[in-house]
C-alpha cells in the first residue's frame, strides 16, 4: 500500500558534526519534552503531573512543526492539550486526588518497572541508532500541510475515517452509560 | 496309650487357657471351672502317665512337621523318669495355685485373663518338660517368659508392677539370646535338634564345641533361674499376685533352667570350664541371696531371695555332676516353696501388709491364720533343712554329692566322665552349701519369729501401732479374731504340706526315687548330714538369740524409740545390713552401666530423628509450600505487575532476536 | 535532519511512558503515561512519513487516527476509573486486585506495597 515516491539519497553535505539549525532546535525541544515526561511519571503531586503532561504534549507539537507536519501539530494541540488534558484534570478532581504531595503515588512495582523501562530503552535506542545511522530526512518541502492531509484523508482513508467516527460515537455513548448514576444509586445516596 | 495321655497333659491346660480367654466376658460363670478343671485333669493324667511309664523306662515319639532345609526340627516327646516326675510336680502345684486363686483373686476384675494365662503358663512348662526337641523346648521356654511378663504385671495400675514385669522380661530375654545361640552350636555339632541325639553325641565325645555351647546355655539358665548376675528380676517380680509367685517363682519357671541343665548334663560334663562357671555362679548366688534374705523387710522378698538361693543349691549340685540330687531338691523345693508362698499370701491378706516389722508388732495374727501358721512352720523347717522334713534329705543329697566330688569321685551316674569335675569345685560347693545352710536356717527362723511372735510394749497393747491405715483399720474393726482363711485357700496349703513332710523319705528307698532318675544314690552320707544339721540348728539358734536380744531392747527403750522392732537382722549382719537390704547394689550397678547409657542413646536417637530426619521431612513438605507461595505472587491481582512481566518478556525477546541476528 | 533524532526521542519517550504505566499507583496517572506512549508512537509515525514521503501519507493519516482513538480511549478509561472510584472508594490500582489468586479478602482491602511481583 505504501508507495515509495522517491527514496532519500545520501547527501554528502550532511554530517553529525555539523548539525543544521533545525536539528539543534529539535534536540533542545526534545530534551524539554523528555524532561517534562520524566517529571510527569515521577512527580508525587498528581495535579503537577497533569500539568507537566501539558508541557510534554506541547513540546511534541513543536516537534511536529519542526518536522513540517503542521496539521498534525495543531490537531495535537487542540485535542491532546485542549481536550485530553482537561479530561485528565477532571478525572483527577472527580477521584478526589489529593492536592499537594501524596506519598503513595508510586507503587512498590517501581524498581521492576525502572529496570524494564531502562532495558527497553537501551534495546530500542541501540536498535534505532544502529538501523538509521545514515538516514537523513529531507525537510525541503512541507509534507504535512492541511491540503495534503485533507486530500489523502478523504481520498485514500475515507473508510477508516468513517469507521473512526462510529468509534467516537460508541465511545461517547459508552462513556455516558458508564458514568451515569442509576435511579438505584440515587436512592442509596 | 501312655503317649496319648502324655499329649493330653500339656494340651488340656492350653485348651483351657483358650477357652478361658474366649469365655471371660461372655460367660463369667464358666471361668472358674475352666481355670481349675483342665489343670486338675492334667494332674490326674500326669500321674497316670507316670504310672504307665514305670521306673527306668522311657518313651520317645517324634514327627516332623515341615522340612526346614537345614537341621530338621521335630515335634517330639521324650518321656523318662525326670520328665514325668516333674510334670506331676508342675500340674499338682498348678492345680493348688488355681484353686487358691479362685479365693485370693475373688474380687479381681481381671481374674478371667489371669486364670487363662496361668493355664497357658502351665501348658508351656509341660511342653518344656515333655519336649524331646530343643526348638520345641525353646518355644515353651519363650511362652513362659511372655506369660510371666503378663502375670507379674497383672496389677498394671501400679508402677512397681509395670516396671517389675518389664524388668523380668528384659533380664530373662537378655539371657535367652546367648541361649539360642547355644542351642544352635549344640545342634550343629550334634547334627540334630533332638535332645537324645545331643546327649548321645555328648556321651560319645562327638561335641567339639561343648564348652562354648554349655557356657552360652548357661546364660539362658542364669536368666531363667535367676542366678547371679541375672538374678535381679526375681525379688522385684514379687509385685505380682502371690499365687503367681507360688507357681512361677517357686515351682515351675525358675525350675526350667535347672531342668534344662539336668537334661543336658552330659554336655556339661564334657567341659570342665562350664562346670566351673556354673559352680562359681551357684556359690556366689547361694551366699549372696541368703545374706540378702536375712536383711529384707518384705515377707515376699525374703521368699524370693530364698528361691534364688535354693536354685543356687541345685545349680551347685549340677556343677559337681550329680543331677539326681539337683532334681530331688527341685521337686521338694517346688513343693515347700509353693507352700510357703501360698501361706505368705494368706498371712499378708490377714495382716494387710507385707512388712515383717509391721507384723512383728501385730498381735493375734497366729489366731487369725492358724492353718497358715502351722503349714508355714512346716515349710520353713523344710527350707532350713531340718530332719525329718523333705528339705533335709534333698539338701543333704546335694552336700553329699559335693563331698564326693571334693574327694574326686563325682556322682555322675554314668552320664559323663567324672574326672571333669575338679576337686576344688567340690570343696567350694560344699563349703558354700554349708554356709548357706546356716544363713538359710537363720532367715527362716527370723521370718517365723517376726511374723507370728509379736513383741510389743505394754502401752502398745491398748493402742496398737500399725504401719498402714488398712492394717490399723483391720485391727480396730470388728474383723473376727478367729480364723479368717477361706477353705479354698486352706485346702491347697494342707495338700502341699504332705509332700513337704513326706517326700524326703522317698529318696531314701532305692526302688523309689533313684529308680526313676539315674539310679544314683540319694542317701545322705554319714559324714555330711550331721554337720549340715548342726549348722542349720546353729543358724536357727543364733537367729533366736538375736531376736531375744532385739526384743529385750525394744521393750526396754520404749520411750525413746517408738518405731523400733524386734528384728534380729541388724545384730546378725552388722555392717552388711544396709548393702544386703538393697541386694548389694547390683541393681544400681546395672542401672548405671546399662540402663542409663541406653536411655541416653535412646534420647539421642529420638533427638536425631526429631531434629535431623524430621527436618528433611518438614523441608520436603515446606518446600512445595514455599514454591507455591512464590508462584502465587504471580497471581496477586496487581495488573501493573502483570504488565511489567509482560514488558520485560518482550524486551528480552527483542534483545535475543537482535543479538541472534 | 538525521532520522536518528526523532527516532531516539520517540524511543525514549515510549520508555518513559512504559515506566509510568508500570510504576504509578493512581489510575489516572497511569492513563497519562499511556498517553505519553501513544504520543511517542505518533512522533515516530510522523517522522517516518516525512522521511518516506509516500503518496498515501500513511504516517500522518495514522497519526490523526491515533490521536482520535487515544482521545476516545481516555474518555472511556476515565469513565471506568470514575466507576471504580465510586464503587471502591479509591482510584489506586493496587487496591483493586479482584483478579488475585488466594483469599478474596486480601484482594482489595489490605493491598499495600508488599503486593508486588517478585
């Protein structure tokens, strides 16, 4: 299904020791994203975790922009930062998450989890670096404009698109059904 | 005909025992007839067998039950003069004991099992007596051991009865193991288990290991017949009922050892070493037990030590080669010792105490048990060896045999070479026997005086001092001052008094007893019997004088010593009193040397089993538990845990795949 | 741009999210970590799409789909967390161990940090 138009050619002007500006910004923003993500998963203040998630997601939007995928970047901001994080904050509120430091935010599993995560990270990074050692992206032309996206979505991806809307409807109905209080609950309260 | 009767003689009490055990609960009215009648019938049949056999004849019958692959074991009977006489003794004494027990154990709830065991015991002893095969004899021997365990421990609610029965069993079994090996050596030398085969081999000198076999057999004899050093069980076995002591410890079981040596005397006569061992054992036993008997306070223990000593006499006679004298004494001793034990039962029953010192302060005992008083007097006179009672004749026959052996002409009756009996052994047995006769007369007199001639201070006549509450209650209660012996207890006493009086004369007449045995003369030698009688009278006199002295002291020192008794023993024994009272410490020695290390080893084994072996077992049980608990952690419901495991697995697989590329 | 940068960033972000899923006790925090993982995947998709520039723009389309599905998922997930909170009084994952082997009683009441794997 994937039709490769042109494979990127090895450009002799590219090199590790002379990164372009895009790369520098990418790395810096990447560091910020990673730092925010780390804080999300380690901070003991639950609400702060949600807020650090905002930073991480926002940083990723910037990365998308740097990768010339504009439409995805804005959708990311709209949906993730706008809706998902708000939902998460609502969830925290409704489950009476403690404001301030909660001492038992991490379960006893964390050392095993750390081990697994570090192992996975090492494995993945090694694999990735080894595989894409001499691969460069050509960022010359914008690849993710709204036009391009719209065209492909409604030409090649219509069916999944419609299915997705049904999925969203199902999720909406399901969420309402799950979280409504029945008459019995009302009486017990 | 005679053979059929002879088979019935051990069979009837055995069937009576089985029937008694079966009928005990279901038909209690049958128990007493089943106890007395089979034994009485066996007694009658034994007499008939004796009459039918006739003196000097013998009867052999054998059948082989199963081939054993090695030496054949036959179910055989060998009836000769010794066997039939002894069978008559055993059955008559057993009948007397059964009749006596119907009254003595009237209120005992376990009387049925007791009577059945006594019948079984009688059957086993008769099997030993009539048996012609060593293995069949061994069967009877061991059954007697088991029955004695049960009977001595009849009152098993009492700890002393329990421990006494176990002690009797263990000590006799300790002797029985070398005994078994002795039988094996003997049989492998002679090529047969049959007794007459062994005896024939001994007489023709075909036993290369006679000494070894004889000494091994002596271990069993020492255990069964309570000779030093395996004598410690007999005094303690007095914890059993008195009729049991009369049967087992007077007439039958302890006689089995002597009977065996008498049967195999040709084997023993082949080996000087065995005779010496037997003789030394006999002399030590005789003198030691007589000293202990002089110091005992318990009436039954005096009689127990006396039995040990008299068996020592018989062993001494066998050691100097004269088995006829030994068997003569066996028969008379069976009669008068059984009589003494049964009298002791009556006296103890009337006095409510075993203690001689208590009886010596009790007035009126003579009047309450006149029959026992009279027959006990007869029995004690026979024990002391005073003429014309039976004990005099049999004891002097033994001393005569020792004298002949001391002069170098042992009376072996043609059973074996007389030259194998050393002269010094004859002298030792003779002197030991005379010394023992002195001591025997002394303790017999002491017993008589302490039991029936109370010495009390005048003020005690008003308020009698009694050792136990039961005795005090008996004395002040309205128990009759007249005779209290039931007829069932009196009849056996008088029945046994007859042979006590008259059996001795049987030995004098050559056509009587010697004809049944080996023809050796049983007439006391004119040198020995005056010395022996004088010694006995001396012993009795010394005891009487010491008693007078002690009585005078009791009456004199009334105010200072309330608990004194007129006991001649301290005066007679002096510094030996305390050791003699506890049997010269042999029990304590055995306890230190054998019992305690064994118990310590048992505790060690138990500890090892508990701590070492159990640990493995518990570990084997605990390990699956641990494993289970460990594995269960994988199912603890923590989804993050499950995910972690999943992710770890995936990472691992990825690494492996990557590395394998 | 070297492809390694977005790929490594995506890989690291994914692992951070993995740690968060496995280590956080609160259910909502866990869902947030899942979002991180999904975002890492999105970054990868976008980077590869820009690198390969295929006609279908599969990477970016799939990224849009992923974002949508993630939104739906977190909506439903939070609804479930809310239900659990209403029924059990707590949003801690450790305390909702009904799947556990062994006593039912120790499933939710006394689950503390000791109830871990290994």
